[in-house]
C-alpha cells in the first residue's frame, strides 16, 4: 500500500532446514520485523529457505535487486550445513576468501589450542565483504552491498543487529493506531472499504478475533504521515459510532 | 539434501501485512511445518508476503510450478484488505466468480438479517475452485490445482488442514533422531562433515546451544529410510565416543 511503499524497504531471508522441518520455531523474523518498523524501514517480504547453496543464492538475488536492504539469518557456523557464505558469494559471483580480520578475531578468541579448520571456515566470506561485529561469540557476520548476513542464534542475531542499527537509513517512523471494535469484521467491512478509498495513503488492516467468546475486529491504521493517520482515525471513529458499535482505542502492538 | 528431496514437496505462503509489520507473530507456518513433516511431505520453502494482489500472485506462480503442494494462509475474510482469492485467480488467469455452494453456506450461517455484500465476498473464488470446509466459522477456503487456500486465523487454518489431511499424499514418514553432544559445534564439525559424506542420503543438521552456561550441539539426523538413519546414528555415536565427548539421546522435536 502507498503508506509503506514510500521510504526504504527490506526483505528478510531466514536460512535453515530446522525451521522448515518444524523442529525450531524461528524467532528472528518477528524481531527484525519489529525493529525495521521502528526504524521506518518497510519489511516487504520474507523467505524461509533450506541450507542449500543454489536456493539461498536465488533468494538473495531475487531480493537484493528489489529492496533497499536484505537481512539473512542462519547458516554461518562451523559445520558442513552452514553454507550461507558460499551461497552469498555465488549470488554476487565473487570468490569465497578468508577474511584476515575475521581470522584474527577467531584465532584470538579460540586460542591456538582450540582453533581448527572448521572454526576458521567462519572467516570465509565473499571477497570484499565488510564484517558485522559479534559481541557474543566473536564469529562475525558480514555485509556485501545491501545484503547483511547475520547469525541464526537469536541472541547473536540481535546483538549483530544492534550494532548495525545506527548505520541503517529509514524513512520517517511509521505511525500506527489500533481501534478495537466490538463487532464482527463483516459488519464493518463496508465502512472500512470506504475509509480506505478516502485515505489511500494510510494502510488500513482489519483483523478479526474471538476472545472469551466475544467477537470483534482490530482495525490498524498505519502511515508515515502522522497527521493523515490521525485524520483517518477520526473518520474511523465517526463511522463506527454512526454504526452504533462499541469500541476502544488500543495503544497498538497487540495481536489481532 | 537428498533425504528430503525424495517424495513430495510443499511451499507455504503466509499472507498478511500484520506479520511483516511485526504486529502479529505468525503461528501457521510452525503448525504446517510440523504437520507436513509428519505426513512425509518436505516443506521446501516459505514466503511471507503483504496483502497485495500482484505480489501474492507472483509468489503463488513461483511456488506452484516448483512444488507438489502450495498452502496459503490469510487474506480470505470480508474486508478490503482480503485479496488472496483475487490474487490466486490472477495467478491462474481465471475469473473470480461467486461459488454457489460457498454462497449457500454463508447465507445459511449468517441468515437473511446479517448477510451482506462484504460477507458474500468470501464466496468469490477463482473459477473451478473446490471448497475447503471451515467447521469453525463456515466461510470456506478453496483449492485450485495444487494450491490450497486456508484462513489466517490459526484455529481456522488448523481446522481446515485437518479436513484436508486424509487427501494429501506424502512419502514415507521422515525419521528423525537427535543426539545432544556436550561439546561446542566447532569441535564436532569435522566428524559431522565426514559422516555427511558417508551418508549422503541422511540429512545431518547441527544446532549449537548455550544452556545454563553449558555449551553444546544438537545433531539432528533425518531421512526417509529408517534403517539408514539408524546406521548413521550408530556411526555418529561411535565418532562422538572416540572424540571423548559426553552425549545424550533426545527423542527429537526439541529446540536446538
């Protein structure tokens, strides 16, 4: 919708067989979705892909040409199923090379006793990659052009993202307001469609819920211009009152 | 990997701005991932896309030609932001038409008092679609060729999937065994790579964890041939014992 297409955009690529097999529930996408929204960067798409070089490379190439930022999570550890660096190298048609500073950090962290070839593999990155600091467990992520390669372990992914945050350019923050209407979605649908026509620059989402056997609808207004969101909100309240439904304002962030 | 590429494959497309904005944490993908695995259907990819006809249609077309099954969730309600049916119709280049049986069910459920044009919109589907029953709130999902269109509300999506389960053809169930090794991933990586070379038909995943300040690695073996998984398991235990690490067997399904 117009409201979130203005400004910067992003995609997230979650890499890992364990997510697709149902073994692990991904926590990185919800985190990145919230963080990007708070920066005014519109997350436009996410993909979850297996630990396979060709599939990851294809997803990276599909997303990096289309969005301002691409964030990947997972697949940068020391084992045979960690193939993200090789996949990103293939996507950019660059050789995979050992990054000297990454190697230095790994050798310092593990010491001569514990460093081995598997651990050094974590220093292999596409040529020209810039390191992303890992304050938790040292092994760095990396950035190449607009692609940011983060760890899969949620605590490490978060720490890496925190370090990047200051360097990411968003648009104006997205303003969000939620109205909870105690009426089924089907009875406010017409009013919402009319409101959407009147405010094409405000994204109007409608999320039905069944809570303690009460039926209702959370209506979420989102946009980059706070004044327009406020105007749409006032018009919405007026329409809902005219329909005679009870309603309450939420502070946003609730689940619909 | 070979182990999960044999047999039937699937993709899941989660539709909804509320997931991408971080407002709602999706629960349908973890559910479908587990269910498909239990049916022996390999989930190969998932995409999360916004409520936009062109973007949804493109994702549906990318996935339906590539995988045996495609499941979508979300965007089939009565409001203006429910555009999944229109998007799937566009993907198949078919007109969107009112399904007579879906209309009949909606009219019976809501009654003449409460039926309205917004609610009848939930009977609009691509020409030739077959209904997917909704035992919770009546408004049906639909199937067209290999694309199954489910609701976004998790309880409804689950009920719809339960009804479909008997008609889905999987391969032999995937056998999964997990070994927890009390050693860092980087110290078992070499052994795992050798094991993967010896058992190319068994998918070997490695997931490090930090738990109560103990470092360890969950090693997950998955494959369609139980005997091969058992043989790989025995070889893995032998290698880990030779390395002198403590380990314990898990029943699987834990989080790595």
